[in-house]
């Protein structure tokens, strides 16, 4: 059984450190499993002692995860640690055994002394809800927003029905932390949604979308729309007061940019588009194709395009990244952003085809060269927690917000759920 307690330890300078922790009992030991790295772990390994505080004032749990550290502490008679003044009891512990681990070492602690300060008044549902919510707030980057919101709604029932003043204050601290987290994440990650027609303009109208991408899914993974359709949709979006960015994709075929292609790119830059995505397969021909394309850029007379081009690298598997890594910084700087997408939408999402490590490497490469980094490729609401961890400049969606895969009509309900999942 796991018990939720407050562990207080002593820093090297004699000051205190307080952290909530789940502990268990094994034979006569109290077992602690702090994460690496953590101040609690460092202090116990250095000082060989700790204090386990049993509290019913759950503001301590909420305060610890929201950065409120003005805990009411009292020095032990031995001056070798601290206990919480408002604890109902505390145990002084000494380190007996260490079982090391790369992530969570196991510390077996002897019980040195147990002090009872006040009586236990009984169980309270709101106090349990605060502890659960505190754990939840410590895992915001690991869970989907859908899951977090579902948990908050459930826990709030106990708060509304059974909380006292202390529990309400603790809940307000936790909700303030969550609201601030949502504001930061909303600002960091832009939402890109692909639409194909004037009818789908209605489906996205009024929603909080940062970038609307124009494509025809039946025309392959790049899915370039007809120029006339692009112009009509751009005008319709602006007539409907869409204030975000608008993009479309130009397919790069073997790096060959004919005079007709050059004229087409120039025309795209004149219809009110904010970005033009240049799609290229990530394979053995990537470097040569991009070299030819960047040479062709000198033929383009529309200078406004310089800040509009985004390189979209279409991957097939993790092996694709060895070709991506061959792209030089000078070539990347011809674009305002790099986007990783999938070539075959039936093979899974970008997270199925690429490791988190590889995506992070490309992200770092992009940012080091002052260009944005985005991802797409069969993404849906279930990928929100992974996207929050990766923190790309933007994330692109099509199939995940449609009724029947990517070629079906956009579902406004799915879109709203997706937007909600990003706080």
C-alpha cells in the first residue's frame, strides 16, 4: 500500500526542503523511491536522515506542486532536521539500505522515533481529491488534456460537496497552476488544420485555429489544390474574418522546377497565402532535389516568398532521418520552417514512424538555424500529450478531425475536441 506523506529533509546549508511523496512499508522499513534527479534524494544520500510528516492540511501538498514554500516548520530537538508544525504526527527516519536504479532508487529507512501531535479526525473526500489533483498537476506534460480535464471534473465534485476553507484554497492554487499551464501551451504550439473546399470553410469558421492549410487529400500526401480553388478559399476565409495564417503545398518533383512551376509559385505568393509548403520525400534523392530547388529560387521574382516557404520532409520510416540529417544549414535557411510529415498515411502517425529522439534532433537543428519546426502525419487527439512534450512550433491535422479518414468531411465536433485538448 502507498501512503501519501510529506518528506522534509535538510539541505547542505542547514535550510529545509519539503516534498510530497508516496511511501510504503516493507518489514520494519519505510520505503522511499524518489526520482533522479531530486533534491530529496540528494539530501537523504548526504545527510542519511529524513522526516516523514503525516498531514491532514492538504494545502501542503498543493503548495508543494504550485511553488508555495512558506511551510510552518519546526527544528527537531536534535537540530538535524525539521517537521511540519501542523502535522498530526511525524516519524524521524535514518537511511539503512540503498538499491540503486537509473530512474528511481529505493531507499529503505529505519524508523527512529514517532511523535504524535494531534488526533486524526476522520477521512474527508475533498482532502483526498486535493492529493489526487496535486499528483495530476505534477504530470501535466505526461497526460493528454482530455484526461486531465476529465479528472478535474470528477475531483471537483468532492470539492464542491465536502471541502472546507483550507481545501478550497488548495483547489484554487491548483486550478491557477493549470490555467497558467494552458495559457503557456496555447501560446507555444500553433494548431494547423487542413481543409479542401468552401464547404469546409464553414466547418472551421469561428474556431481557434492558428493556421488553415489548403489541400485536396485525394491528390496524394501533398494534395495540392487547383489554383482557382485556392484563391476562392482564401477570399472566403478572410471574408469570414479568419485572422490566422493560411498555407498550401507545392509538390517538388525530383527537384525539377520548370518555368511553369516558377510562375505557379509566384502566383501562389500573390493570392494572400502566408506560407507555401514545399513537399519533398526524405530519401536518397533529398539532398540533390533540394539543391536544384534552392538554385531555382533565384529565378523567382516575388521577393515576398522568401519568408513564406516551409520545407515539408515526407518520411516513410526512421531510416528517412539519415537523409534528413544530410541537409545543410545554408539550405535550411532558405525556408522559414521545417515540417516532418508522413508519406504513407496508412502506415501510422509520425510518432509511429519516428522516434521521439529523432524528432527532437530535427527540432533542435531547425531552431539553431532560426527556422520554425512543425509536425504532421495522421495526428489526432490521442497524440496531444506527446505533442506537448515535443513542443513543436505547430502541429498539423487532417484525418484526425475528419469523419471518414482524411478524405472525408471535417467534423466540427472532432475539431472542437482537439482544440479543447490543447487546453
